[in-house]
């Protein structure tokens, strides 16, 4: 018989979010909801899954996209790198030199540097395939689990020496991001010639890197021969105009960075699935070969493009009216975040995030994260996310998600007084 893939055996026992779902089901089975008692209903502020309906202008685009596929004139097939008009729109809206808020200007990127996909998480997995198992991986600690799990699945050897500074497994280098270093890593620990996964605004801490911090990161990456995989999935939640929304605002980033982004959190596309990756043509391997060309080859080999219907929705979302709707939706979730932070503050629980991101990172000193998760579930019937699931530095923290209906968030905040 064929032996099991050893890289699967190297994974931790269970992905974080399915484990949370399992514990929620077990609790619900042991403590059934009483329809006559609203306080017995379980409220989730855990998984970062959006809750509000897809926006009206975007919905109209999805419907029209589906209608067109039913006509000879409007039918389209495979689009490996994405519809040209959507790639052009992404370049103009998100990477413009001159556009104001909600506008579109001249982009420094051509459409063949923009690759449309079925989501940022999927692209992160494909990027790990692109660079192979011999390229060391570096992650923030704490960080989104797919950076580590995807690296382990591909068999990345990593750098055990630097990893000891922050812990880790599978040879992945962990860079602690804590209150003591303003949730930004010590760049001197980044190994040479490595892939550096960095998310800003960060999931789970909610921290957004400053221009000065990202400038230092780009300088370090160029000096060390590294490539930054910059996850900007929450960039539309940034409200501080001084904070960069893309790594490409930093001079020199085109020579050392790839950016991944998504429609999931700003436009409610968690179930629609649409994202993109920017791979500059200046980006090269040590031997001078084009990384952009290899990424196009990956897209054409193992991926036949995102749904054309989803892409039609993406175009609608990036229209002037669509962008206004996205702004309002992100503001709604940020208002939820403010309610959660206020409730925690009244209980004397310190937290960060929630101002430029939809996540709140709450500290419970000396406590085990899973124990705090269980206590909040049992006493408040509120599901959260244990910080230790995001890495060693997440121990004693809980992540609260602002994705929820307003009435549910308000009720959850009221219940938090029970802990």
C-alpha cells in the first residue's frame, strides 16, 4: 500500500477552526438551546466569517454575470489569470498613484502583474508550491494558521536556529509579535533567502504596521535576499490615513514582495470566493529568472481561474457605488469592534485591535487560552478563538471577531459581564 504523506503527519492535530466548531457542537449537545430562553442561544464571535448580506450593487453584478453566461454574446470560459477588465480595475483602485478615497487613478502595475484567484488563502497555498520545500519559511507569531500549516504540508525545512527565538514546529521560524515590541517582529531574526509571511492589519492581533516599520521590513528583505508574502486581506479596514494599505507604498517593495488580497472581508465574499495576488515583474530568483512568469505558469497548470460570475461581482464591487457600499460595510463591522472593546474595557480586560481591523486581541494574563475559551463559552454562551491556536505567543490571549449581526454583538457584550 502507498504510505501516508509524511508532511500530513507533521501537522498539528487538527486545524484551529474545525476544532473550535467541534467544541461548539459538543457544548451545544450537552447544553441544548431553549427557544423560549434567548439567553441560551450560542453567539459566535470566533471564526472570521462575515455575516451581513452581499452588498446590493455587488449582488446586481453577480446576477448580471450569471445572466450573461446564458447568452452567446456574454458567455466566457477559462480565465486563468482573471478577466482583463477586473485585473485593470484592481490595479487602478488599489494600487493607484493619484486616486483619492473610493477613486481610481493611474496604476504602476500592468494587468499581467495582477492575478485573480478564488481567494487569498488558496493563493497562499499555491505560492508555497511555487517556492518549494527547500525555501525556509518565516511567520509572525501569532499568525493566521495557513502560513505554518501550508509550509509544513509542502515540506519546508525552515530555519530551526532562528526559530528557537520564538518557538515553532516543523522547522518554521517564528518571530514573536507581542505588546513588548508593539506587535512587530525583530527583523534581525529573519534568516537569509527565506519567505517572510506578514499580515497587516494582522490576523489575529488586529495590529497594523506603520510606514516606518514596513520600510524597515523592505530594507531587511532586500538586504537578506528574502521575499515578503504580504497579506493585505484586511486593508480596507484601515482608517488611519498614516498607515500603509499596501506593501507597495514602500519604495523598493517591487523587488522583494508579493501581495495577496481578497474580496472576502470587505465585500462579504467569504462564500463567493474571489481574491488576487500582485507579482511584480521586477521580482527575480537568485539566478535571475522571472517569478512573475513562474506564477503565471502555476496559474495555468493547476488553476483555471476564479468563477466568472464571482469576477462580475468583483467588478461591480469596485464601481464607484460598490466602493461606497464596501466602506459602509467595513464601518459597520468596525462599530461592532468598538462595542466589543468597550465591553472588555469595562471589565478591566486589556485589548488591542478593532480600530483599523475587525479583530480584537484580548489579554488574560497567566491563563491558558483554551481554558478561557471554555469559560466564556460556558458562562456566556459566546464562541471566541483561543490565541494559542495562532502560535506560541498567542497563549493567554483570546481573539474576538467583529463579524456579527449588531443585535448579536450587543447581546454578546452584555453576556461578557458574566466572566
